[in-house]
């Protein structure tokens, strides 16, 4: 174990303590705290299971929430960050130890993503419902296009490097800062991070400790902002947490790999429909508060 890994584990420990304390304080203030339903736990298991295998969890989870009207649109970013935090930490602990890359690159890219998340979450927590709908609708479209390009082999396969230097190093750090901020708006980091590193000539495996380490640190950091504002859904968040941790462990240690080509096409269809629904909701002229269903008010 090198110094970078030790520093990462120490940072994760601090972030996890802060996350736990923030959750406890938020729970004490909350009037909507409830246990998750079985379907909410199942969503956490399925989305995080495939996330561990490289699919990503934010876009599929958002699509399911939108299709089933489980979480109000403006609460989805906070729910994703809070609910997927522990699963992201579990993934990072597995992959940061298993794949060794250049230590300075690992620490700086993870740190920049966390800094971006802190700033981004503060902005997202104050955004109105319609703005969040537009951002997430566009994000879903981008995610669908990315999955399509991956399935068609139109994205770069990457090089052999396990480190970066010069302008490539600076670009990777800067891009991860932006991706960390976008995570706070519910836009997944995995695919764009992997594509960026591949374009810079890094080995495909090198993306795993960077992207999983980034999410493991930035999500608890972003969650602290959402805990302060209460702009997340308790039941679905807890469901993602419970189901997600089991999903990670089974995917990483039992299944390990699956043919994901056909699954990506299915996810593309679901995400495309959810993106259309999200943007259609944003375009409606009626007062958003009048359009909530009974299910929306129970989160």
C-alpha cells in the first residue's frame, strides 16, 4: 500500500464520519424520515450492481425514479448523492487497492472532484424545480448518447499509460473538478471521466480507481450540503444505501463480469424516455406544486 492509498483511505474515513454526523443531524430535524419500501431497496441493489461492473448508477436510477414517479424531480440530485454514497465508498475501497496508478494523479484528481462537488452542491441545493428538470433532462440525453457511442465502438479504447504529465495532467484534474460539480446536479461522473482519460492515453483500467475514488469522496462531501437544506428524499436514499452495498459486494466478489452490450441498449431506451419526460415536465406552464401526485408527497 503506497502513500497515496493511505492518504485516500484517511480522507474517506474523515468524509464518512462527517457524512454520518450530517445524516444524524438531518434525521433529527426531518419531518419526512421513513424507512424504504422493498422496491426502493431493489432499485439500490440493481443500479449499484451494474454500476460496479462499469455501467454507472446515476442515469439509470434517475430514469427509474422518473418513470415510476418515486422521487420529486427537484429532490433527485440530492437523493442520488446521499443514497449512493456508501456504495461508492465500498467500490472505491475495492478498486483503489486493486489497481495501482501514479499516486499524485490519483490524489489530485480525487481532490479536485471533491472540491467541485462542494461548490456544485451548494448551487444545486438552491436551484428551482424547473432548472433542475432541465439540467437533468439534458444530462440524461448526454448519458444516452454516451451509452450509444460505447455500444457502437465510437469511443476511444484508451492507451497503456498509468500516469499523466504536463498539460494532460492539468486537463485531467480540471475536468474532474467540473465533473465533481456536475455530480451534484445528478450527472454521473463515470462515463465522462473514463472517456477523458482514454483520450489522454491512459489504460482503461486506470479510470476505475480515479472515477470510483472521486465518487467515494465527492458524494459524502456533496451530501453535507443536501443534509443542510433537506433537499433529498429519505426513503429512497435509505433504499439506495441498503440495496447498494449488497449490490457492490455481489458484483465485485461473486459475479465480477457480465456481457453488458444488450443491457446498455435497454438502458439507452429507458434513459431516452426519462429524458423526454423530464424535459416535458420542465416545459409545462402550470405551477409545479400543483402537478405533484400523492406518491410525490411521501418522500
